[in-house]
C-alpha cells in the first residue's frame, strides 16, 4: 500500500483526462508488442490493439499474467453488456492497485476508441512495468532514467538525459546490452553517425537473446525529430526487467541453495531417526510376545532353561537396545534444535514413531519383562510344589495299596461257615480288629484324595493318571466298606453259636494294631520329603524330629509290652495245647513284623538326622549368599541415588563455560561407566541366589530389578544432560550468544526456578520476564507461552528459555522469501520449468527440487510446468504462510 501511495504522483500525471497526442506519433505498435510479450506466456496474442481488447477477455488475461493474481470470472457472452462487464472488471482491478482512471470508461474501450484504449494500456504499463522500478530512493520514470544513466555512464558518446532524443543514435540501447551481456555486442565497432545500424543491432540482439520483442522501428526513431517518450520508456523498461532479473536470479539461486542444503541435511537426520526408531520398535514388537508367553512347561528342567534364556536376554540382548533408545532421544533433540535454529517446523515422526511412542513401547516391554520374571519364579515354585505333592501322593498311594492288597478276597471268604465255635469267636474279633484298622486308614485315604485335589488345582501335567489312581483307591475303599459291613453282619449272626475267645489274642490285636499304625506313620514321616527356604524352617523341623526321638523310649516300652502279650499267648497255647496253628486269629500282625518295622524306624532315624543336617548346611549357605548380596546392594543403591541427585544439581548450577560444564559432565559420565564392574559383580551374586532358588532377602530392601532400573536411569540421565548442554552450545553458537549472556540467562533462570527442578512454571516465567523489562498484558504473555511451551505442559525448560531470548535476533529465511526467489528464477511466472532450475541451481539441488515439485495445474500451465509455491510451503510448513 505504501508503494502504491508513493507512486500515485507518477500515475496521476497520465490520468488527468488530458488529450493524448497520438496523432503526432502512433506508438500502438510498441504497446501491441509489449502486450504480446506478456500474453504469449498464456499462449495467445493480439493483432489489433483497438479491436482485440473490445470484449475484455484478453484484457483480463493480460492483467492476470502481469500481476500474477486471479481476476473475477469473465462473461463469455457476445452481447455488448457482457463485453462492458468484462472491461469494467479489468478497470476495477486497475483501480484497486491505486490507479485513477479519469475519462476512461468501459464503453469507450468496447466501442474501439483508439485513444482511450492506448491511454489505458499506457496506464497499465506505468503501473506494472515502470512504477515498481526503484533506484536509490527514486521510482517510476525518474528511477528508470537514473538506472539508464548509471548503467551507460562508462560508455563514450552516450549521455542519457531523457526518454526521447537521448536514444536516437541507438548507442544507449547498445550500451545497456553490452553492460550486462558484453558477449552479445562488439561495442567498439559501433559509430555514433550510423544510428540505423546501432538501433537495428540493439533491437535484433534484444529479440534474439534477451526475449524482448521489437517494439520500436529504427527508421521511425531516426526520421522523427523527437521520438515518442512513452514508446521509449516502454521499451527501455523491458531492458530493466530483463537485466535486473539476472542479479535477482543469482541472489535467489544462492538463497535456494542455502535453504535446500539445510533441508537436505535435516531430511537425512529425519531418515536416520525413522530407521533407528523402526528397528527399535520392531525389536520391541518381536520381544514382547516372547515375554508375554505364559505357556508353562511340565518339567523343572524346561522351566530352568526358560529362566536361563531370560538371563541371556537381560545380560546380552537388552543392554544394546537401552543404548539405542538413549541415542534415539539424543538424535531427536539435536534434530529439533537444528530445525528451530533454521526456522523450520518441528519434526513430526511417522505415526507410531514419536519419542513418546517409543517410551510407551519400552514401558510395555519392561512391564512384560517384569511380569515374565515373576511368572517364571512362580512357575518354578509351582513345579517344585507339584513334584513334592506328586511324590507324596505316590508314597501314600503305594502304602495304602500295599495295605489293601488281598483285603477284598479276605472279606469275601466263607470260612466262618465251617469254623468251630472258637474259630467263629476268633473270626469275629479279627473282623473287629480289621474294622479298627480300616477306620485308622480312613485318614490316609482322605489325605490321598486331598493331595490329588491339590494337584488338579495346581494343574499338574499328569493329573489324569493321578485322578485315575485316586479314583481306583476310592472305589476300592468303598468296596471294602461294603464288604466289611456284610462280613460283620454274617459273623454277628453266628456269634450266638460261639463261646469265649482268648482275651490275650484280643488284647494283643488291639494293642498291636495302633502300634503298628504308629510305626507305619513314623516310617512314612521319616521318609517324607521336605522343602524349606529359611534356617528357621529347618530348625523347626529339627526340633520336631528331636521331639519325635524323645518318644522312642516310651514306644519301645509299648513294643516290649505287646511282645510280652504274644509271649504269654504262646505260653498258654503250649500249656493248654490249644490248636491255634501258631497264629493269632484276631490280627495278621505278628511279632516278627513289629520287630522288623521297629528296626526300620530305628534305621530311618539317623538317615533323617543326616538329611536335616545337610539341609541346615544348605540354608546356612543360602543365608551367606543373602548377606553377600545385601552388603553390596545396600552400597550400590544409595550410590546410584546420590549420583542422580548430583547430576540434577550440575544441570542447574553455573560453573564455568558450557564447554567446561560439558567436560565436567563427560568426566562424570566416565566415572559412572567405570562403576559398571561393581554392577556386574552384583549381577553374579544375584545369579548365584537365583540358582540356589532363594526367593526373599530380609537383609536389604533392594532387589536386582531396582538396581538395574536405577543404573539404566543413571546412564540415560547423564547422557540426556550432556545432550542438553550440547544443544545449548549449538544454540549459543548459532544465535551468536556470548558466554556472559549465556551466564546471565542461566542466572535469571536459576533465580526464578524456585523449586530447583530445572524448569519454571508459568508464574515464575512471568516474574522472570517482568524482571528483565518486559511489559506485557495477558494476550502478549499467552503468545509468548505458546512459543516456549507449545505442548502446554505448564513448564518452561532452560532450552526453551534460551530459544525465546535469542529468537528476536535470528537471521533466518522464510517460506515467502523462498517463494519470491523461485518466482524470480521463473521469470515472474506462476510456475517454473526443469530447464530453468538446472540453469540457475547446482545439479544436485536442481534435481532435488525437480523430484519433489508437483506439476503446476493453474490456468496458464504448459507442459512440464512445476509448482514452486507448494514446494516452498512444504519446506517450512503451512504455519509460515
């Protein structure tokens, strides 16, 4: 708008309605050639300037080509009203550019008024070809004249003082061409007294090499006392635009090269990020299903192999991926810093490849990892429990099956039918003893069923065979109950026929049966396997065993008493010659069996002693491993926490230059890395603990998982802090910030970082700005917050603070500047050709543009036209337009 106002004086002088002196010199040929030089860009031309603009269509097209703007849609009808409407749209567009059109109406143009038509074309030439010429604060006609004077000053016989007689000898035109393209004209051979040759040489060369059509006739200029000023100005303005565009093209090419170089580098960084992110996400995607696999194995050996595979993953496969994740975050932060410094939009990775996406995927990986380790340990415990229960089931089942062997056949005997009275009594008592024995075995059957139920609940792999065996035992037990009841009833029916039975046999049977059960229970307990995890548990077992051994003397007395009964029976049989066949009719237990079982109990006692001693030694070794791990973990855990706090303090304190802080942090990082052997030693102790199947440690609150997570966080924190300092150095150098300014920025930031978190909240940031002299309202502060906190997290980092403080002095390119540069290379067209890019740009950057520019689809498009406007927009993002 200022340009239009500044040039209005130059236009008004041609818009006052004065009579145009066309009768003195007809320069319609010049205006026609000038119009065609622009219309040919749209693929058309005019033959008669008074006739071809009458319908307004080509007039509107001419204005669109020279202005680069779209006019209102023209009327396609042939009636006079349609033509007047089109011409009015063109005249209104001219008026919108700050030009006063006095005495020029649409009716005169439609009627073919030559004077008014030529006046209108001259007004267009002034506005769009001459008005924008500016040389040393002069513009329009004066600017064009000053440009001609400056360019022709070194040439002899050339003295440009006006736009009429100063050009009659033709040397002025030749001098302008030679000044800019000396290879086209041999100026030394030109003579001032040969104006026809000079003029034709200039016109021919301009048409052939400069794409400037012949607008003047050499004979008319030489034969006319005073050549027409408007025709000369029109033709000379074409020279100005042709030659001034050369310098603009070089400047534009340099600017585009610079922008494209930065863009190519950033694109390479983006491709590197995308590849690294894809590889890391793919590894996580492949690893999580493995960690989430919860299909249990049937054997302890297979589960131990799974645990060993998991250790290899933690020790060999995961650490390199932790380093890759850290490097990925560093590369992302560096790329974003470079994009900010070059005024580019922030890099948005492909969907699913944001740093937050990678962090979420990593969190899912660690969650699956933690759950997998817990599952492995639980499965090992479960299999251990299952093996113990299965063995216990087999032992109890075998004992029970051995006891029941032959019992059904015994209960089905019909011996009482032919027995004597004493035999019947004996059979009855024997059956009562059997019932007592049967009741005593009820507990074992219930135990067998309970163990089978527990194996089913724990999903024991061989549950079908266990269930089948348990069912067989239960069915047999029910059968024994039925058979026992039937035999009892039969004996009771014949009991009335029987006489007294030997009480001693009965007493022997009654006392021998429970004692026998006690010995069988003792043998079962002494042979029972045990699982303990602490010294206290093994000590409890040892105490119970000692208590059991204390009961042995009393049991031995009972054994002697039972054997005494048997001896007394033998004495009575011998004394009274009783025909008992040497057997006790009331029980199958005999003294030999009692003695054999007693000897077996005495033999099992020392074996149990040895097993308890060995288990006690193993638990002592486990306790030593617990203390060994705890002693190291209780040192390493606090050390990691202390280092994390020290890194936090270093990142917000000011000590020396950024390079000094970077050097200090790298030395600090080296000292941390040198601590790795202690972590590895602790990993070795942890492996020994897991191999010993130790599942708890009361001597420390630190687990290996805590140490690993803390160590990985420590490495990531020091790497991220170093990257932040490096980005500050990059920002300082790119923005030209001195160390003193950087120190002032840090001092101001730290002063208002009251919570010492390395970040300011919004109110602290407002107070900081006020302290630095910023006087702003809520709208201005909201605008600043949108710059320093684009994600609306409510906090401002030191990097964002530095970017804001240095943003005002940044010397960066914009999308509008790049678009304007492409328009210069395109010769003021709305599109550009591949040959023009290859001519003005280096080969690699020309091909870069050609490969990324989309075809131009505007109304003035020609084959091979490329859309440089969309390309410029894409370089910076739509927010810059």
